[in-house]
C-alpha cells in the first residue's frame, strides 16, 4: 500500500474536487479530500491510498492535468 498527498489550487468553477474524485474512483484508490473555498478560488488538499502502480498513475495524471490547464 502506498500513499500520496497533494494540494491543488484553481478557480471554483473548475470543479477540482469532482475531477480528483472521479480519477481516484476510476483507479480504485481510497481518497480523502478537504476543501478550502475562497471567493473565486478553492484549494483542495487530498490523500490517495492504494496500489503503488495506481498511485504513480494518479500522480502523473494530476501533474499532466495541471500542466495542460495552465497551458
């Protein structure tokens, strides 16, 4: 079992929590999320737990998604 922690910031309309939940669900990972909401921004703090390979796939996906979003 592996565990990875992450923090992501973005506009509230982007639905960060929903996207991260769906990715964790598709990879069959256990997920713990906390949100800190601001006027137009939100910060999502999370921890995923599961198989080493799946954690690595989730981490790479999250990194690529952030790069893609930021252009």
